[in-house]
């Protein structure tokens, strides 16, 4: 049986046969495929009709291995009919001989009816000449096979001077002719814009519609933040028609292992009329009157940033910004801090610092061929694709990558130092938070050399404490339990009533050792067993990594003996016992209820110091220590007067709480701390804070 096939308007292809060049070939091949497959026979009862009217049986959905092409009609509806009204393509083999293809489009304007939409550069001579013009210009590769620029021709506006110089100084006659051809086309189109831009910038002004023209990709921009002056590298501008100009910026950051490139964005709101360039949120460095001064100050700060790679223990006083999450929260910070980005990544996996390498841009501008209309405000102007989309972005914290110590990281070049971050990620010991801290507000720690010598403890006890601390923090003693990983820590229990020096002991040890003191109370850990285990695990790991003295103050809830009535607290005690076994750092526990401690802690604690109420001699020593700090050069507080003060039964915290308001009272009177200031405060506190009669004979 012969099957008549209606020929389609456009070739269709079968996945079982090679490409068919003619419609006759298509009919013959399609008929052969169906007949050979046995799907159609002369006696097939599935065919409807006879002779030329026979129709093959319908296949299951999606089973015909063929393509069905559909086309829009003039009303936008899809049809099988090829739209003959389209005509033949204008750009073909004949047009390839032209040096330039200039495409025009209709515009609604009182000044002109048409404007250039895009220019394709086909001349190999032009491409070679433009390589030098657009050297180091992000996103433009001038020697591509297909090189196309779209209005408003950003690269040419930014490099107009270099383009004109290349046209004037070209020595090859034919290349010079091609350059002049392109220059004439662009100059005619851009003349009004360039004239307006020149008039504005020579006055130090800019208007909103021309704003993008002063931000050349790759140029340096000056911005101000809480950390002061800072430089960024401009990557792109977009969004003029959205009510703001969006700038994509690039800077160098530290990820805990090496330096890399990071990006952030900023916006400049639309404005009416003109604005001084120096008043913009982001100012081009080349147009700034204090360019040299800015570079000098930024470079000085950048060298500090570079030196802060790795781990550092510093003091800080200034603004801190929460380094976790998306919300920007600012804090006033006055604390000792640990600068350690590697630890930040470890303990904040959702906020890890991820950078691209210094040898490649952190964002790749992919559309060399189509640099588009910035006035459109769309993201398709110069399509910016993050490296992660094309497989280029690598998390610099990847475990598979070779590990480097901070000392092995190669130094940054001058141009790289100029765009370094002005802040570091650090842990605030007082606030117990990870923060971004500004370099200008960091300072060296002023250690209290008199803290440990002034500790009111027997000399042999102090000697033993220091021996434990030095063994754990400095020398990393090699003694281990039978089970690997157990018994490597040093755990001390300090028990006694409030205000007798338990907390001060831990603080003094840390001061003497010049190591961080990481202080937590039981309230910071919570009461839910899962939360407690998570927080304790992270805390123990951080303290061990930083070789810090860890103080868990008022740890009674974790130390009290287990019983059959409080199963939830039993869980807390069990978790705490288990985690103490594997802790590898130096830990102080304080409690006021030593008589109620669970027996299981006895084997976990290396040293137990019991503090009694301060006796007369101890109170003398405490008064003497605090007063020597407050008034080291004055003879106001003689030994006789200190002895009289010590007759009142007070603990160390109460004595401290007398001296502090007395100092404020002295400052109010603009004088040194005097005896009458202390007397005034003691009398006011007598009813509430002093248990026994306050006898003051003066």
C-alpha cells in the first residue's frame, strides 16, 4: 500500500536517521522507517479509510521520535504554519564582508527618529586594535569571533580617550581607516552624551542619568563606614530606571586560610539635577582631591589587616556588628576579643566566609558580545554570573584543599592591599558573641601584672595553681587516660561562700598566663539537655582551640548529686560528667554548695580549693589591693585606716562595691578618692549589704 504524506512547510527530523537535506528525502525516509518498522501494512485493520485516505494508528503519548515545530502568527498564537511574512534573514554570508554591522531601532524622541541599538565588529583589524584599548577592562574580550556592543556602549564611554588616541596614533593605514570608521559611527551617536558628561565632570558635578559613566569597571571607589575610609573595586553598575543606581563592588577578605575576593553591593538613590561627585556615597578615587592621602591611610590600615591573619588576642573599644545571620545589629563593645576567622567558620557553619581566588574575579562578566543598555535598568545589561554558577567558585574552607598556616600565605601586592577589608571577625569574651570589629578600634591588651601577686591565697596554693595552668596551657602535658582522648584536661573546683575570691582566682591565673579567660555561668547554658550539650560542646572546643582558661561560674545545677525525683536534672549532670571526661583544656568550676556535689565528680576533679569567709587579715589585704589600684600615689589610706576598715566584716565583692561608687563620688567632687567618700558609701550600704553593725570611729 502506498502512503501519501503531506509535506510540512519546514523540515522535520527523526532521531533514527541522519539530517535530511530535501523535503523529498524526508518523505521517502519517513515512509521507509514506518514500513520497515512494521507499524503500517496493507492489511492493517487499524487504518481508517482506504487508499490515500489511510491514517496510521496514533502512538502513545510522547512515543513518536520526531519534532513538531510551532510558530507565532501575527496575533501571537501558536500555529504549525511557517510565517512567510518574516522574510529572509538580513545578516547572512553577504554581510560578513562589512567591517561593521550597525543596527538601528525606532525611538520616541523629539530629537531623532532612530538610534543605534548595537554594533557588531567584524573587522579583524579593528579587533586587534581594540585589544589594547580594552586591556584590563572587565568583561570585554576584543578579539572574539563575534564581538558585539550594545547601547549605551559603556566600554567605549569609559575608554573614550584611549579609543581616540588609538585612532590618531595608529600607523597601519588600513587599520587606521577602520578605526576612523568606527569612531565616526560612535562619535555621532555619543556626541551629546559625551559633551554633557565632560561639562559636568570638569565642574566636579554629575547628574543621575550620567552617573554610571563615572564608575568604570575595575576602578577604585572611596566609601565611608564605621571603620572610616575604605576602597572598593567597581565591578558593574545597573538599575538606573529602578530609582537607584546599584554598584557591584569587590574587596579582599580573609577566610581563615588565605586571602580571596568577596563582593558586596551598594545603592545610590536617584536625585534631581546635579550633585557634587565628592558628595556621592561612592566616589571615584581618581576624581577625589585627596587621592594620595586616602591611599596612604587605607594602605596603613590594610597592612594591619594583613598582619591579623590567623589567631590574635586583642582588646577592643568601639562599634561591633553581629557577624552571623542576615540582620545587621550593632553593639557598643568594650572587651578583650579573639580574632580567628577559621574558628568563626568552624563554629558558624551557616555563615562561613566563602571567597574566590585572587587570581580570578569573584564575579565573571560573561557577556563580552552584548554590553547592553544601562538605562534599561534590567539585570541583563551586563549579565553578572557568580562563579558558583559556572563551577568556578570554590569555598576556600574546603577540607579537600591543601592547608596552609597563616605564615605561609604569600604577601599581598600594593593594588590588593588597597581594597582590603577594614574589619575582622572576632569573638568578644565579655559579650560571648561573634562580631565584625573595625581595625581602627583594636588595641594591644594591657595585662594586669599585679592580679596574681595580689591574690589573697597561701603562697604554696598559688604556686600549685600556676603549675597546673602552665602544664595545661603552655606545655601540653602528654599524660593520657587508658582510653585515648580521656583525661587530658585540667579541672579545678573552687568552693566557698560568695565574694571570697573564687572568680578572681580564675581571672588572675589568666592574667598571669597572658591567655584568654572564657567565662560562662550556668544560666548561659540553659536547662534543656540537648541545648546544654550543644553549647557545652562548642564552648569546650573553642576554649581548647584558644588555650583559654575556662570558668563555669555557679555550676551548682551541674554538680549536685543525682536523685530519683528530678530526672531532667539527672540528665544534665550525666551529660556534664561525660563531657568533662573528654575535655582537653583548663577548667575552673565554682560552687557555693560543695556538700551537695555528686560523688562521680571526685574522680574528674584534679584539684579542689575550699575558700572560707574572709578573716581580718584577708580583709586587710583585699582593702589594700583595691585601694592601691584606685589611689596608688596618695597617702590618704594609711595602714592604720586600712586596718580600721577591715574590722567590718565584708566579703571581697562587697568591698569592691563600696570602692566603685566612692570613686564616682570623688569624680563628682573633682578630687582624689578620700576617706570621707568611702565612709559615705559604707553608711548608705549599712542597712542592706553589711550584716553586722558598721563601726566607723572617725
